C-alpha cells in the first residue's frame, strides 16, 4: 500500500506542485489531484472532449475559463444551461456585480436588482439583453435545431471572451437541452410571435448522438450535474460507445438519489461510462475546484510543450 | 416571543398531531410544520396551484402521491423532468426494484440492470418502454407544443395511477421544459426519423405564461429544484404577477449559489415570488418530507370536510 | 427482486402506516423505515441500548423525546454533549424561544439574546443557570467521575421532564466526554476556585467500557455524530464485543472523511460494529427523523402490548 | 458596486495570483479569497492566533501544514481533537496508507486494517502507539491539566514534524477538551490503573480563559467545527473580549442548526466574535481549502518579507 505523504506547503510553490502534493493525501484533496491527472490525459490524448456546465458559473466568474478552454481546442462538445448562456451574453455588453448573500431582497427588488446568491444583476442589463436578442435572433422559414440557433446567436455576439462567440468561431457545437427554460427561450418565443422562427425540440438529439457514435475515445467533464450532465450521458447511452474518462465537480452527494449527485460508478451500470474508465468525482464548490483543476492542468500542458519545444 | 414547546410523542398519535408538535420546535421540524400550514392554505383557498418535480421521485415511490394530488384537484399546473415521466410510463406496465446503493455496477451492467441509487431497473422494461412509445407517439402534420405531446401520451397510458394519465383525465397541463433530455425525447426523435412528428421548442412558454397571467392568486410546491423550478418561476417573472405561497423541498443548500438550493427569498429580488408571500424551504430528502407534508395536509382537509359535513 | 411499491397516502393514516409504506420506496424513505425496524428490534429485545446525542437537540425541542425514552426503559447508556445538558437544565426553570435564523446578530447581542439558528435564548436564563449551578454543584474531597457529577446534578433538577433528572431517577448513566467544553464545565471550574470539586478526566472510560464488556447484545442510536458517537464506539472497540444493531441520524455525508458522516460500515473495519449487525444511516435533519422514528416505533410497541394484553 | 471580473487562468500562475482572481468572483471562490485576506491580516498583525482542528485532518495529510504553522509562530493556541493527536503520534513512527472509500469493511477487519474514508491504518501501528503511550505517559502525584499532559507527551515525540512535538518546542499550548474521547484518553486511563496519573477535567479552562483575557487583539481559524470550535469560542465568551478576525473552513451548513455549520454571524449574538470583526466561512472540504489558504498566505508573507529585506 502506498502511504499518505503529509503535505508540504512551500511559499511560492506552483498550483500544480500543490496539486501533486494533494495526490498523496486523503479525502477531497486526493480526488482533486486525480481529476487533474485524468484531465491532463484527456487534453493530451485523442479524446472527443465533452464539457457540461450547470449552476450559475458565468455570474460567478467562470466564463473566461470556459471560453479559453474552447479557444484552445480543449472542448469538442459543450452542453450547458440556458441561464449560463444568458449571462454569457449579458457579459458581452454589461456586467454582474459583487453583492451580498444576506441582502434585503424586497429592497433589491425596489432598486431593480436581481440576486444570484452573492452576485447582483441590474434590470437595465436584462432590458439591454432583451433588446439585443430581438435584434439578433434569426428570422427564417427553415426549422432550426437548438444547436444551430446557438451558432446563429454566437456569430453575432461581439466579444471574443464570450462562450457562445468562441464556440461559434471554433466550430464547437453548443447544446442547451432545456432552452425554453431560460430568457433566451422567452425571447425566442416573443420573437416568434411576430416573426418566423422555428426550432425543432428534438433535432439536437441527432447531432449529439452522431458525435457520440463517431467518437473513438471520449472524455467528459461534468460541472454541477443537472440537465447538461444527463443529456450528455444519455446521448452516449444510445450508442455502443461509453465514456473512457470522466470528471465530475459537484456539491451534490449520492445519498439523495438525484442524478446531480449520483456517482460516476452508477453511470457504469447504465453503460454510459465504460467499466474500464478512469473517473473521479470532486465534491465541492466548482468556483474553487474548476479553477484549481484547469490551472494545474494548463501548467502541466505548458511544461510538456516547453519540454518538447526545447527538444525540437 | 413564543417559546419552544418540547415535543411530546404519544403512541398512535396522528401524523398531523406530530406535525403540529414540530411547529413549536426549531430547525427543520418547524420548517416542515410551516410547509404544512402553507400547503393547507394553498389547497383550501382559491390559488392556482403549481407543482414542480425533479429528482428521481417516481423510481423512489412518490408517483401515486403526485397522481392522487392531481386527481383530487390539488394541482393546476405540473412542471416535471422527462425522467420522472419516463419512469411513470414504465410503472404503467413494468416496475422498479428495491436494490442496493452499494452494488457492483459493472456486474449490474452485465445483468442488464440500471441503477438509480438504491433502485434497480431492468433493461427489458426499457425495451418495453421503447416499443410502447413507438406505438403511442402521435403522427401528424401539425406542430405540437410539448404540453400537447404530453397530453397525447397521457391519453394512451392505461393506468389510472399514472401521473400522465391522471393529468390527461383531469385536464392538468404537464410541462416538461427539458423534454429532449429524456428517453421520451430520444424516442420522439427516433419516431420522427420515419414519421411526421414536430414539436415546437418554445410553444409551451406561451401556455404557461398565459396561466400565470390569468392567476388571481397562486401557490407553488417545488420538489427538488432543477429546470422545473426555474421554468415555473421564470414564467411568473414575465407577468406582473408573483407567487403568493411557496414551498420548497430540497437537499441543496444556498451556499453553492445554484438555483436548486437558492432561498425563496432570493426569488423575491427577481419578482418571481411576492414580497408579501408566505414561503418556506424544508431542507432534506423529499422522499421523507413530501409524504409527511401531504399526509398531514390531507388529514387536515379531511377533518375540515367532516366538520363541515356534520354541520350541513 | 422485491419491487418498489408506490406509496399511498390515506388521510388520517397512522405514522407507522406511513413508515411501513416508506419501506417499499427508495432513498431516504426506505432508510427511515429500516431505522424503525431496527429500533423496534432493539427496544423489544434484550439489548444494552446506547443513545448518543449531539447537535442542539434540546434547544430544538427534542428534550422530552429523550427523557421519555429514558423513563420508559429504552435507554441504558446516554452519551451526550455538554451543550444539550446545559439547555436541559435551563428548560427546567426557563425556556428557549422561537426566533428567526435571519436575524441581526449585533442587534440580538444588544438585547441580550443568544441565537442558535432559529432558536433564541435570553441572557437572564444563562444568569439563572449560573446561579443554579453554583448552588447545586457538589462540594467534597472525593474525586468524582464525570458520570457521578452528572448524577449529582440530575438529582437536584426539579423537573421530571429533565433528561438529567430522569436519568438520575432511572439510574441511567450519563456520559459527557467533552464536559469542559460546555457551560457546565465553565461553572464547575468557577466553583472549584473557591470550593473543593475534583473530577477525574478519565474515570468515565472505565465505567462505560465495563458496560460494553458486560453487554451480551447491544444496540446504538447515534443522533448527529460528534464526540458522543466516537466515545460510544471507541468504548466498544476496546472490548471483544461489537454493536449488533446501529442506527445513525445525521446531516453529514461520508465524502468529507469526518467521523460524524462516516458510514456505519466503516465502523465494521474497526471492529466497533459487528459485521453481522443490522445497521442503517438516515441522512437528514434529526428534528424530523428522530420524532418520526420514535413515534412509529412507539406505535408498534403499543400495538404489541395491546395484542399481548388481549391474549392474556 | 464592484463588478465581477471573469477569472483568467494563466499557465504557471502562482497560487496567490489565482486566489486574487477568485476574489473578484462569486460564491465559494470569493469566500476563499476573503479568507486569505483575513489570514494575511491575522498573521501580519499583533493578534493572538487560535487554530482549532477537527475532522480527520492528520490521516488526510494535513499534519505538516499545522506543525509548520506552529513552528513559524503562526499559532498561539491550538485546540484539537484527540483523534488528530493520536494520528499525529502514529505518524511519528508509523504511517497512514492510501486506501479506497469503497472497500469491503469486513474484509479489512479480517486483515487488521481500520478505515477512515479512503485512508487505511494497520493494527500494528495502533499496537505500537499503545506501547509508546505506556512508555511515555508521565507518572506523578501532581494533578495535571490536559494541556500539561499534552506538553509532557509532545516532549517525548521524536519527530520534528509532529504537531505535539513542535507545539512543545514552540511553547504553544495544546488544548484537547474531549481528551477522554480518544485513544490517548484510553491509554491514559489504562496507565492510571497501575500507576499514578491524575488529570483534572477542568484545569484547561483556566489556562485558555486567561489567554483570552490577556489577548489585546485575537484571531481564530476554525477547521471543521466540533468541540474545538465551541471550546475556543466559549472561552472567549466568558471574558469581556471577543474575536476580531475569524475564518471557518467547514463542510457543514447552517440549516441543520448544529454548531459546526453555524454562521460566524451567529457567534456575534453570543458575544464570542466582535460585531466589528472581519470574518468569513468557506464551505467545502478543508483538505482542499486549508492548503490553498495557507499556500496563498505564505506566498504573500514571503513577498512582503523579500520586499522589506530589499529595502533594508
């Protein structure tokens, strides 16, 4: 048996040096280190890379991590909640503010501020969002898939840090399986009252299932569970394939029986994840664990690159 | 200040007697008692009653509670995950089994068993589900809303305990905003490969927003957060109305910033819930708190009915 | 495989009828039902019955459940936090109040109110507690065990609902392994500045280990983890015995690695619980699950008694 | 209002650079950054520095972080669980092993392995621990405080990385308020069966209360709640002082009403923490958040030192 190495902190140590130390510890520390090992493998190898995102990650400041991953070719398929896309679009012209989770909510309402835990959003940004959407939503007689609609919108977001814009530029498909459940859905419906806009509820399924079919090897990073997790896993389920690598960052725990906290092992019983897969769940707030995981992995990839450049 | 009354347990006491006792206690006990008070008010008064359901409630045995509530007129709008509907349909001809949460998942896979925490489901029931869906999905040139599709399916489920069937019979609209994210969605897509079936992604929005507009007073019971919670709240958001009564049963907590655990107070800042509303969140497993809440409320309603019958 | 029976709610059904229904469900519902089965077995059979209590159970209104269990002979050993005993003593002359968890804490301080989540306590009750303690703490040259000190105090509490008083009357030993970590400890220390009071830090260990040694069969109910859980389990550990029945009601989950959320299975690896034991953990707020478990079990025991009385 | 700055990850960025970025985000990210700000202030200023430690931090690999903090003068008072001290002593001659949280616990028992979530410990190390304790426990007619006993033991641990040894060398008092609830307690009791060893249960109270009284300004880092949290806070409570800075790293949440998850704001109502205090709770696994917080703070202190050295 390998022994626990008591962690040593050195002032100025790098993030990956810290993570490597966590790998010889127990509990969440080791799981985070395992996640970095799996993510390094995923990003270095020939895997079709899925990223699913739920929870208010964009309002909480995780937008650029996601768009940078896309820009660097580290995401092949993005499955995301509508809310994160709404806030991605708002960030392209407006902003979120640092507020307090212990606010007088009726007072905020009176001031035109909506609260997402400790992040505030002003009504005027929602109004601007609505105006923008009515301007950029596509009119046409063709019935679109949700993925096509996302691509149309992304093309017209004028912000290179935008998730939707970057995905458009990098030709990364964006799936939002609960699109009606978002202000994009609301705006699309309002738009369609006076103009032609038709979106087929099921067309996305074909596109993502095709990607699953064609993946030789695949890996998935699941941030926060929810519909994006299930949609990606069920798409793999209907193919003979299964995920070879899987990382889950979640605050839910298995005991409640819900999918968001379900173990990745449970997904093996369904055939969604391969029984030979490397997988790990890191329990905890993804606004901490996602930056840690990405920063450590990027540090490793940079080092490999430098090493191979030097040998070149 | 009112004092804490130490709870007294009497052997054979009724569920509502216990709940009334909990109302003089602290922590979760008091919140559960408040939920019953609010639910009694909601079911006794002239409220448009929303129920949102996420988490694997049907596999866990909560199906008949929901269908009975619908049959008794205690639900006016149901917003639900596709997974719960899939399992509702499976229950109409097949079954879920009591398994173990500590199973060998690769072994289960080999035996054709899918695991949902400690509940098992056999592949043969999924196969039968697929066959049934291909038989009952509606063919037609008309573009349907998701709600209409649910109604079509419900009409053909031959089981009076079915949520979908009961909702069909009672003319209760069923909204499933993440329909593609379920095996109903997968089957509908497969069906549409060879037959005409067209579902408009956004049509449900109009229907539920109209209901919100027309509600004089409204109440909502949120089981488990997720897309159903958000869809119901956002529909109210776009009207001048807001929920007057709200109950949330969830295992998520606010600190993670996600919507599933967000306080109902947060929804006041958005204008989704009225600042004058009565509301409470009961933290804990809904397979315990939902039956308790419903049983205590039904006991109260039955007593009121008997009392008023006796006076008649 | 046994099937999930969808739960049926009947208005006016008894608590145990509801629990029996939960036993055919999944997730927390089934675990609660298993807890009742195990508890019925424990209370009906010839088991040495341990109860450990942590978390602010007395402020939250669970005091009389505990003292009634003791009075009815359903507790042979009580292991408890000092805080619960402090609040038990306060209840004998004062009270706790129903407050709000979202209070202005600086404002409360100014008013002389201390907050325990949504329960309030007035400074004057603490002052009265201190005066009472200085009056009833025993003076003497003999060195006491903690258990003996608890017995001395219990004898002088003039309230038959008091946990300490009832334990004294019923000769049930009360162990408080972190006694210095409570206001009883503080008061005892102040008392000992001017009078003779000497308590041996380790004397309790012998007493509880002896009980463990002499138990033919034993069962344990663990409410909330913490020091009481560990102290009871470690006492069994040093004997050749182990617990035959174990129930844990906790809000902690295993993933954090702490003892409070550790599975009971983990305790088997230590030899604290028998590998042949029946055991279950119910995750959730004990102010809901403890009353449910006790009420359902009492209902069963009453029915058995009535049945056997009728046959007599 | 300050805006959320979307976080930027740079490969090779330092830990503190990452943490500074998190400070402009929402949710747990911002709380972690606030914790670092408060910790920097605490370690740079003239504060009496309390550290409380519960949860299986030593088995999980956090031992050297704690002993280094002590050696560097960053801890003035340590309040800790007995279990962490037991494992600290075991690490001085033996080891903990990386195991799996999904083990066959009866099988482990048969092999003489005890499990702490995903960390294993061999019986032989416990046997060696017992032998060591019987050798180094102090015999004498004087009644000791718990703190004195800890100092005696620490003096005889031959490992400069040991928490107990380092505290002894640095003259940092170690308080273990639930000492009987640990294998040190068990061994001390066994020792006292044949030799003279007398520990006064309440003597520690005087020592820690005196420290609180004499603190001009004070700060506290609370890892994991439990008895150590309460003991430190209640000691401050009985003085006219209160903590000026407070950081809490915990997996518990407030909703359950227990002290471990109680907000630091709640402690203001008791007068344990000053209403003018800077304080923050970081929710999550301390095996991740503690290393992050310490590493970022050490990086800052090192930079300040280098800067002031350069100016000197």
